C-alpha cells in the first residue's frame, strides 16, 4: 500500500486499513445513532474507515474535552467518517459562530462518508479534502485530531509537523492519544519540534487516553 502525504512519499506494507487511499473491500454501510454536538444524530459509516461500528473511545474522550468552536477555519486532521468535524459544525451552528470546517483524510471512503453525513445533517460549512486541496496560505484557528498512530512514527511525525505549525497566531490544536501508544513521548516530541511560540500541555486524561493541547502565541 502506498500513502502519499505532503511531506513525501512513503510505502507501508500492511493489510487494508483506514489509512488505505482507495479501499477495495466491501463497504458494508451501516447507520449509527449517537450523540454529537450535544444532540442525538444518525450517521452512516462504511467498512474500510476508522472505527465504522461505533464512536471510538479516544474520539469520545477528545470531544468531551474540547472548547466551543471559535470563528475561522478549523481542521479535522484524519476525519474518518466525520465525528470531530460534525461535532464542531453542529456546535458552531447552534452558537451561530462562523466556522469553516476542513475535513482532511487520505482515505476516499472516509471523505465520502463525512461528506454524506454533513449533507444528511445540513452542515454546509464542512469541506471534505485531501492535503492538496487546502490552500497553501490557509491558517487554522483550531486543529482537532485523533491522529493515526498506527501508520508509524515517521509518517505520523511528518503529518503533525506539516499541519500543526499552520495554526494561526492565538490558535489551538487538540489531539487525543492513547497513553499506551506513546502519548507522553509524543507530547515531548511536539514541544521540541514546535519550539518557541508554541505551548504543549496535557489538558485531559481519561480511560487510558491523553488529550494534548497546543497553543500558538499571538506574537505580540
């Protein structure tokens, strides 16, 4: 399997997984009823995407620790079938906050699922995109992610070092990572990689997961 990220071309030998670009397995569509954005919604998921049978525990932990969306561009990094993007758009709609949600993934089936769920819920502020679709000069008020730890450290670091620095001044990124999959070491690496002008802290811990928050200074 070949994954093309903006930081380079990597070849990873694995069975088909949620980071496959074009899944060839049966989509096995299903509907889930769950709470997002403070309400009960029904979404459609497909096999070959991340956690298609339920809202995974890590994402659930992340959503409980997130602040209300602020105006501007919000990046859902690795959107899957869309829970983080949908939650942000629903909360912004209720608060009448002008947010443009960029739902980014390498998996075509994930992008299709997120786009369909956005249509079903009437959320026109969600854009489903690949990396090359995002304007090079766009900065994000917020970045939210349950990052794909299992793609391996090299690709994961390339992904985060590409997108986290694109926080706008005063912007905030929130990531959820399992403690057993290296949350604490990732926190240290992020702080070293980002350097001055960014603060990396742990803002939540629940059910074996850490919520890591990155703030970018205003530069004043």
